[in-house]
């Protein structure tokens, strides 16, 4: 009976692993570096928003009411379509998806969502302006935030209505 020794098999299995540790000139060590051990000093206290904001660009400030007005106009279209959509959803509620009443209600709901999308475009514009003002410290960030909050509030109310209608329709 021939006796096999495990030592050559173990050595052969471990040989590829030795290559991982042999080329320290081309590959950096994975040991923790001194800079990673450094303790950072606490960050300075934040400066108040009023004190840190630069003077706002008058053209930017003049643009804000137009953006808010666009969101309010979208809200007006949403409100105008809401009553009809609620009636159609009530008629389609409980019906089989794909049925005539369900399809009519779904189309009306899509139209209502389209009005919400118009307000979302305005919110996206305000978000971009706010980000630019904050990052570049160009001023007007507080005024933009107020306009953005107003538009976000309108959209939040629209979202609650749409969720309720989708739930009633069953979709």
C-alpha cells in the first residue's frame, strides 16, 4: 500500500499565497497609515446663515416670484381637474382593471399627475438654483429656500390627494 504524504500537497496549495506578499515594491502596504491615525480637530461652529450669505443677485430674486407663480398655476390646473378625477375614480373604484370605468378613471388620474409634474419641474428649477447659491455662495439661498418650501408644500398636498385617489381606484 502506498502512503501519501500531505506535506507536499499543503506546500503546493500555499505556494500561490506567497506571491501575494512578495511584491512590496509595486503594491502598497495595506497597513494603517499615520494620516489615518490622526485625530481631527473639531469643526468650527457654523456661522449663522444671515451672516454667511453673500448679497443676492437682483435678477435671481426677480425670477423667484415667476417660478412660484408657475407652481401655483400648476396647482390651479390640478385643482380644476381634481373634482372630475375624483368622480371618475369613485365610478371606477372596485371595477376590474382594464374595464371601461377603470380605464377612464386611470386616464383622468394620469392627467392629474401631469399637473403635478408641472409643479415638480418648477421645484427642480428651485432646487438647482438653491444648490448653486449654496455651493457658489452667490447669495439668495434663503430667499430661494422660502420659495422652494412653498412649492414643495403645494406638491406635498398634491401627493396626498394622488395617493388617496390611487388607493381608491385600486392601483
